[in-house]
C-alpha cells in the first residue's frame, strides 16, 4: 500500500471519530462528571490544583470515590485551567483523544497483522469507531480515563512490538513500553490489562524459543511495578483517610448492592455463574446493541444461578471458544488472537478477583471490543479460506468474503446512525435520565437519581404536580428496594419539605431499623421533632446520632439549636465550640456561635465568627445586616466582658 494511501486511511479514521461525536461538542456535564469536575475541589483549582491530584484521599465525599487516577484528573485540571468550568471544550478534548486512540488502534493492527495491513485493519478500526457501546466513554467526560488508558496502553504495545521486531534500541523500547504501561495504569487501573496483553503479543510474534522469550521480562516487570504502585498509594504512608461516619461504619450512603447485586452473593461459586451470564450479556451488547442505558444497576441487573438458561448457553458457547483456541493453538490465527485479546481484557470485569462497583457497564467493553472485532474478522477469514474458498485466494475474492464485507459495511452504517442517536441521550442529566428510565424502569439507582434531579429543578418553578412526581420516583426506588439509605432519607426529607410531616417519621424510623449503626437517620428524626417543637425528644435523637460516632459538625449545630430552645445557652455554646474540630463549612454554624459570644459580650470573638459566616455564605444578607448593626462604623470594639 502506498504511503499516501496509508496516511489517508489514518486520517479517515481520525475524522470519522470526530464526525461521529461532533454533536457532543455543546453538551453539558452529565452523570459521573460530578465526581471528577463539578464536585472535585482539586480539579476546580485548575493548574493550581495539579500537584494535589496525585494525593489519594478516601472519604464519603463523591470526589473521593474515583480511585487513584492522577493522569486523568490532571487532564481535567488542565481543561479547567485553560477554559474554566465550561463543558464544551472538555467534550471536544474527549473526542480528539478518542480519535487519537482510534488512530493508534489502526497502527497497532497494522503492526500486529502486517500481512493484513490495509483494508482489513481499517475496517476493524472503523467498526470500533462507530460502535454504539462506546457512546458512554466518549460522551461522558469522566470516561476520559478509559480513553487515556487505551492511548497509553496501545503505545506500550507498540513499543513492545519495537522491542520484538527491531534490532536497535531494544532496551530503550522496553523501558518506554513499561513507562507507557505505568501511565495507562495511572490513567485508570484497568491499564493493567495491557501488561497481560504484552504477553499475548509476545506469544503471537515469537517462535517460543528460550532466547525469544527473554523479552517477557519487560511486561512482567511492568505488571510488578503496577502492583507495587497500587500497594503504595493505598498504604498508610501515602493514603490519606478522611473517613466520616458512614465510612467508619463500613457503609456508604449508596449501598454496594444497588450498583452491583453481586455484593449480596454467597461466595465465589455463585459469582462464577454470574460471570458466565455477564459474558453472554456483554456479547449481546457487542453484537446487537439495540438497548443501551447508562446504568445497569439493581434490579435492572439481578443475581442469577447456575440453572439459568442463559448461563448454560454461555457455558456451552465459551466452552466451544476454548476448544477452538486449544485445537488451533500453534496457528496463531487472527481468530485465536482476537479471542485471547477479548477474554484477557474482559476478565477484570467478571468480578472473579474482586466485586466491582457496577454489575455491567458499557465502558467495561471499551478495550474488550477490540478483541471482539478482531475475532469477528477472524471468523470471516476462517470461513472464507477454510470452508468456502481456496486458502491461497484473497478473502475479498471469495463469496463468503464478499458477503462478510457487505455485512461489515451495513454494520458501519447502522453503528454510525445508532451512535448518533444514542449521543442525544448524553446531552445532560435530564435527557439521560428521561431517556433511560423508559428503558430501565426497575433500576433503583436511576429512579432515585431522577427524583434527586427533579427535586433540584423543582425550585425554579414549584408546583404540586412537580412535588407529586418527585415523591413518585423516590417511592418507586423504595418499591424496588427498601435498602437504599439515600432514598429513605431523601424521601423522608421530601415529605417534610412538602408538608407531609407524618409520612416522614415512619420512613426515617425504617432506616434506623435497617441500618441501626448509621447516624444520619437519627439526625433526621431529631430534625422532625425539632420542627414539631418537641425539643427534649429531638435532643435524645441527636444524642443517639452523636453516639454512633459521627464526625460531622451538623449534629453539633443541631444539638446547639435544640439546647438553645431548652434555654441552655451555655451548653449550646460549648456544643458549637466542640464541633469546631470538624471544620464546619456552613455560615449558620458560625453565625449562631457569634450570637452566643455577643450575648456574653465577647465582641471580638463574636465579630470574628460573624465574618467567618459571611465568608462561607456571602449570599446570606441576614449575616451582612447583623454585622452592619453590631460592628460597622465602630472605631473600636467595646471592651470585652
């Protein structure tokens, strides 16, 4: 193939990726973007926050549930540093990076299969570009971690190919392969996959002589380094734990089973049945991605057993694949390479080694889809040369080859159109939730997230109809599962806010029955009795919340308010002072403390705390009015008592 033609194919792949996702350029933030941008203090600092992205912090804050991915966080910080909190440029960057990843994929395919370099590698890559299952990765800014991991992972494989095939600079290529692998891992932990894929490349390219197999020292070294990095960043020497109540008790507000029902699995035997089920579900998404949703959580996904017909079908099918691979082990065919690539890259998401946060996810198929597409063309090649044609005849000249290419062209058109259509759902959270709730009405997490979004939007134009809709989706969540702490608390709070007080109390008490060790429900019951002016009962529940080990200033503030209502001002002030150790971040806390100091005629501390309140809540005009009344215009403060 001529050089200009090769360059043309690479450019075609890049611009196909740009065109495929160009309609995302003006999209808003959506779904998991909150984790990495909207609620991430370090990223929002832009360039100034870049050193902090290398910290590993764990807390109940959403921004600290992301894993250790400093390279990806750094890229988001650069976005903010260059363009501020504008989602458009970040979407553009995602698409450009996706185009680069696809070009690298084409380069890798041309290198690993030189005898098929050209149109076959191009068609495999083109199918990858337009595959609808990749929509989440490109349209959701947060999933840039998948793209960056793939970019650095493919670069590591290309350097490793240089190590195998080139006689010069072998050590340099080996070192660069390991460095690229580390960057893939620091972009997203599944970058580890590419270390194992290096071993697959070594098998495919080597003659399995002792001399040839010395090259595996580099992937093995790389994998070893990744494990050391993983151990270090989660060790006490590096890991910064800012645990609060829910972490200390081993419970998150969003319980694990809601994201992945396998959290409730009885053991590895039951997990394996679901691993086979997931393998079949993954194939369905890759072969026929008609129905796509952003969240496959409980009970859209449920635990299945060994007697499930789909589990049995999956066992038989994957057993057949194993037979094909073993029978043709020495041939190192396109089909064998594709099957190995797919199984290696999908294995991490089968929950055998560790139960992941999500039962199934489209982003989990980003890298495995490469192996799937290679294997698909391997089947076409095998049918064309072994069953229907002359082994020496080009595949494109055989009847099965022509039919296969025709199917591929139709798949390209269908994939392009389906992906364009699916893109629309990712415009913002509202379009995403409203699109997917019709497809996954039994998804508890989706029902709850939709209710929360509607609740946030409610204040723009309140109405009874909107209240009813919000309550409907909160209630639907608990109809699916009564175990969601967040849904229980949010429904109870909504009942109180919308004037249905008596409905709130049973919801909060149900939460204490299911999770007696979590203090948040006791706080809400205390608030209920505080609103009812039953101050002693409110104080009792706030005491219970405090006894649960909560490390949160809210409970100290609420206890102080209640003590004040019981005319125990000195105790109330001391409660607020005790709570300062947890660094309260809301203005009312310091405003109330300022009031107590003012009553005690400690004007200096009163002024200091009121200034703190104004700094934390600059929009609250009552703080400014109080400050003006008490302290503005004074040359000096009155003498403290």
